[in-house]
């Protein structure tokens, strides 16, 4: 095996792959949220944001392919880690109690991950893989969120994303070796802050459209 | 006056490595709250022996919290409910009259059960052989202070070196990962000048061995740090990650 696959295939290498792809997704979420917030500027602001984004043309395609590659790496590595970790303890404990380390986020990581994957596919089918020649993106979004079931599904998905980020953010810095007495407290707080920002920032949009807009 | 309590134990009994084990109930009557957990098991074993039954096999040696021999999962927690305490230093005053205590062995694929509560921790020795050492020429001792070590580094190295190799970190890890153990060993030596020459080789070799031995992967649950009787910090895992990144991508070692 060559040194690169050997390094990336080890216990730490796989975690590095999770950390780097995870950090990229947090960057993506931040950019996506910033774009989505234009919806509070009204129909025209939101449509104009979408037009400007699509005006990037090939750059956007490259970014999408990059995200897809990262998603494949994150999901496949995550699945492998889940399988190996499950296999590392063939007999479970009769009593399994936390001594105070685990958090709701950390213990649900694989499950929230699967839900997020399902949500991303659902979300892409809703808003990305649709014929947009005769409809603006605002109309598409506004009509989807007239259905309370969609609103509930989207809000719930954002809570799941927040849980995933609540553990993922500080954890990725730990994996990258960036656990420093001066910075770790701030990293932990920023991680929790980001979870809240994502949950409220994304989660309020469907509610806003259903009840206010 | 010494207080005594009566407790019910549910203990994992398993005749041998291949035998099927199960939780069996035993009573521990008139247990002084001044006893340690292992002394309580001694009392139970004396009764079992007198009754002509097989005593419970468990491991212990120094019984003063420094050898790393003892350890069981008590009510779902490695070394029981007290922080920074090995099982031999856990006292019965932390339990109440009438309590039911479930006692299980360390559980990990890398730690096969030998009998009852005793597991084979040879995997930890394999990890040490993979890189938990420094190579020095024997001969006359070097002069003191020829290798200056900053006080802070010496303290951090010593904190990592406090690891007694009990295996609680692996037992408590939801993934049965050995990252805190390896992190402590790698940190202990990487922080000192004597450990630097082999640092890259050590990090690669110990992590490779950890994978070969079928330990799980770290998910940063922090359970290891919470149960460690020597309270070894997960900052040692971060240091292991740094050492591994440096070794994997920056050194010529393969």
C-alpha cells in the first residue's frame, strides 16, 4: 500500500477525512444560509440571489462536483467507521451508562448523519432537480412551504443538522490536533453557537413563509 | 461505629474464553462501608468458597491504585462511579444499603475474556512493543541537565506517563478505541527530547498496530477521559493526532 492510502486509511486518517470534509460542509452551510437570508429581502432579492449564483455557470458546477465528492467521502468513511466501531465490541454491556463524556450530539452522530443524507436527497429533489423554466425559485419555495408537512420536515431536519454540528465542530478540531488550552473553550462555544445559528437561521425560513410571508 | 450494608451483585460469570457467560446474582451481606470494592468481592468469594462454589475470578495486585491490574465495569461505568479512582480505591461507602450492583468485565474485541471478570490485555503490550519505547545506548549515565527540558513539557509528559495501562479508556469508549492509551504513550515520549528521534516512526507504528488489533476508532465521545483513574486528558489524543499528521505527511517514515 502506498504511504498516502496507508495514512488516510488508518484510524486517524479516516477521522481526518471526516474532519476536513465536515469542515467544508460547515463552510457550505454558512454560505448557503447567507444566500437564503436574502428571502427576508422579499421575492426580488431572493430571485436575484439565485440568478447571480447561477450566473457563475461552470464555477458552480465545479463547486457542486466538489461537494458531491466530499459528500461521498464523508458518508462512505462514516459508514466504515460505524461498522468498525460496532465490530470492535462484539458483546455489549448489560448496563451502559455514560460517565459524563458523551453528549446527545456525539452519541447520535451516525444516526443524525443518515437523516441528514436522506434530507439532502429530499431537498435536492424539491428545489434543485426541478424544471425551473416557467417558475421562479421564490415561487417554488413559497408553494412548497404552503404545505405544513414540508415545514415540519424541514424544521425537524434543521434540528438534526444542529445536533450533528454541535458535536462535529469541536470534534473536527480535536481530530486535526487543534486542541489548545487557549482556543478550545472558544472552539466549543463557536460550535454550539453555529448549531443554533443553523437551526434558527434555516429552520425559521419555512415557518416565515407559511405564517408571515 | 462502622456502618454495614447489604447489597445484591449481578456478576458476569464465564468459565473460560470459549464458554458462554451470563450475569449471576450473588449477595454481599454485612459489608463494611470502609471496605474497598475488591475487599467486598473478597468477602463474597470467601463465602462462595466455604459454600463449595467457584469463587469469582477478578484481577488485582497492588490495591493502592497504581499498578493497573484491577478494573471492572460497575453499573455501566469503568472503575465505578467515582472520578479519578481505580476499582481498588473505590470504597463501599459510595453505595447504599439494598443497592443492586452490576459488575461486568472490560468488553472489547481486543480484550478477550479469560474467566469471569478477567480479560486478556496483551493487546496493550503489543501496542507498547510497536513503539512505546525509546532506543538508547547503554553505558554511563549522561550528566544531569545535559538535555534541558522545560518545566511545562516535563509536567505534561509526566501527566501522560501517569497511565497505568488498566484499559478503562478502551472499556468505557463506545467504540472500544485505544486512542487515549496510545495518545498517552505517544505524548509521554513526544514531549521529551529523548523521544523525538523516534517520534514519527512511533506514531505510525503504534496507530498501525492499533488498527491491526481491531480496536475501534475515536469519535471524541470523551468517555475515556471521564473514567481514567489517572485523569489523563484527551489533549493527549489531539497531540497523537498532530504527531500522526506530522509523521504521515511530513516525515520520510512509512
